[in-house]
């Protein structure tokens, strides 16, 4: 009854039998689905205009939405974008069995090998809930850096289950643990027994801190394959006595003297002081959060930014039913999210790029991402972390606005050295300004953080060195007939799923 998203094979695929092959993949959305989407856009009904919105309280998206709908109908071509992705992105899919279940899930990934000698396998976690193909611009930055002396990587970017062209996982599967298992399995099948991991967005901007939770789970539960993780503004607190007297003592002494000791820097205390001053000003009423909201600012919990925390946590189907039948509604939802996460209220995308993002959420159906978010927000029971050495991490933090009167009293800062309570901190970067939509506006900051991790990991992790020196032929992936992925023009498995009657 009614249209079904084309990437909705149900809660995991139950056939065919498990196949460990990693096969080339080409995106092809059925024309029937695109035609029905167009019909829905042509029937768009926007709310009646009222009095001028109070810019301090309301966001009026009407002009932007009307422009995007008109552009989508009159100028935009999904087929052009589809052809661009298929021509430039080396895409693959593999089927993974969900632990503790009979469900089989097809995982979609970008796998771009570097031609540079000494390249290291890197698993890049896309910002939830964005599809991996939206990060097309990152591939050359990691695989073919302009600086010949810069470390290069064999880059793997999977899509989260239920996002983009990956199947959803069963509702009863723990989302983070299951996704970590799938990603680690993927790296093994690509002949990368040891690899590095990086986030591509700050943890405080990720819904339910999904990005950080996944990277942390890989670091703590897969120490035999994950050689190190690059975290971006991870959730950290000042050391406490129960975290270890040594780290607590170092923090107290460094804080008391404001001294550059044990990984603490003067910039840390400067940033902490600015945050405290901004908070005091906000409490005194000198600068309210409401005023700052005129620019769409709030770089804290993503659910709070969107005002959706309770809705998504308690009833993700509420939004799913509202959005899965309305491409216009999804436009507004995506715009609101981008405004909140950009850190400035401005969206750094043109109309074509915005429509691309909306369609990448529309094609599989937004319900899977919303339900994944809700399950992550609700917590999950995970196995105890493997005992042993602390996971090796690099940390990148952002210092925020330089002046207290430019802060809104809601920003936070965490000293990189605080990570030593649960990790082995090997590299740090402190970056001025706010991260914003980091993967699109400042991707070089991600690359610099990863390269800092790689430099230290190579010194200490002999197994990673062995991968670096292995011949490139050892990681080539081809289909069953040995076909070069670049030559694949038509792949029967490329259609995500047929339209339901």
C-alpha cells in the first residue's frame, strides 16, 4: 500500500547465503521512483504566510524551500549525479551476517586505494546521518595528497546501516556493536587486518554521539585490528581521583600553575577561561542564548540543536511518517539540521548539493536513520572492553571563538590531555574557530589529525608497518570474474531494491 523507499529490503536480507565477496557496485535508482518523487514535489503545499517572523525566535524557510523545489523540478538531474558518483567513486558492497541473528545485511562502501608507496589503511566514519557518497571530495585528500611528503592512505568509507545504499540492521540488534562488527569485517575482507580509524565530525555535533561511540567501540573492542583512532572533540571531563590519582594530580597541578605540563598547554587554560567568562555573561543576561539563535548557533548535543531529542528518543516513527512521504518536508528537515550543525546558521552548499543530500536521505527512506538514532540515544548493553593497554588515539579539539563576547554561553572546551584517563594519547591538535560542517568546509583538519596519529602509530605498531610495506596487489578487490571495477558499466546487483507493489 503506497510507495515504499527503494532501499528497504526489510530488516536485513535473509537470502542468498552469506558470501564473503566484496563486489563492485553501481548506483541505479529506478526511474519509477524518481517519477513518483517528482509527482510529490509538484503537489507541494507550503504553510500560509503569517506575520513577519520574530528573527530572534523563528526561522522562516519559505523562500529557500520554494527555490529548492523549483530548482529540483526545473533544473536538477539525479541521473547526472548518479553518473558522477559511478564514474568517480570506487564503490563496493558486501554481505555481513548480524551477530546473534540470521539476518544478512548488505554494506555499501567507498574503497579508494592510493598509488603511493607506504599508504596505510584508513577507515573513515562519515558524519551520521550522512551517506558516504556525500564525502566524494575527501578521496583525493587522503589517497593522493598534494604534498608528496604527506602520509597517504588506502581509504575506506562505509555507510551506516540503513543510510545511503547500506541495508538496515534488525531492530533488536545493538546498533553500535553491530555496526562496529560490520566495519571491522569489511576491513578484513578488503585484506586490511590492521588499520586506523578516524571520525569526520565532532562528537558533540553527532546525534546521540553516534560517531564517537562507534570509533570508541572499534578502539576498545577490536584492539587486534584497530591500530589507532583519531577522535574529534570527543566527550571528555577533567580527571577525577577515581580515574587514577596520577592523571588527577597532573591536572590539578597544571591547572593551579597554568603551566605547560604533561600535555597541557596555555591555550587550554585560555580556552577554558573564555568558556567560563561566556557562561557568566550569559547567566548575567549580558548576552542571551536567544540572541545567538538568530544566527542558528548552538554547537552542543545535536538532538538539542534540532529540538528533536525527546521526539526521536521516545517515538522515531512520529518523524518517519511525517518525512517518508514528503520530499518537501525532508528538505526542511535537512536545512534545519545543516543550519544547526554549521555553527554559523549558514549552509555551505549550493542548491544542487542540497538536493543531492536530500535525495540521499529520501531514497532509502529517513525512517531507518531515525530509528538507528533512537536506539543509540537509548543506550545499549555492550560487552566489557578488552583489558590490556589503553587504545592509541589522536585528538583534535576546536578552540571556538576567540573572544568571550562572541560565545553564547553554551560552548564547551575539553583539554586534549583529559583523554589520558581512558586512552593512550599520542598526538593532539588545537584548532582555532568552530568546526562547523568539518568534512565539507575544513577537511584538511581531519587529514592533519589522522596524519599525526599515523606518524606515532607507525613507530609503535609493528603489524601496521607490515601492511604499509605490503605490495599494492595484496589489497586489490575485483568481482568474481576479475573485472576491473572501473570498467563495470552494468551491475545487476546495483539496483537497491525493486519498488513494492
